[in-house]
C-alpha cells in the first residue's frame, strides 16, 4: 500500500471521527444512524493511521505531498 493521504486529510478525518464519537456520547445521534456514523468514524481513524484510503485508488486521488 502506497501512502495516498496527506497530513491535512488525516487531521480532518480524525476531527470528524472525534466529532461523531462526541455526538454519540452525548446522545445527539441514536439508533441506526449512530451505528452507521460510528462505523464511518472507525474507518476514518483506521485510514488515518495507515495513511492509505482504498477509495482514493480508483478515483485517482492523492493528497500526499510528493518528495522530489
């Protein structure tokens, strides 16, 4: 897996995951929506830690800065 996520992209994903977790913790989101969003938050965290998003490959997106 070649890294395809930059630091801004990873930071944004972590912030979104934290926001979803806080919404769940404070019972703002409940039920099926909460489970779907928590699954998305977990995926965001995992992709942030490994710096690779599988969805970016077929779309041809790369937010990682290239080293010259």
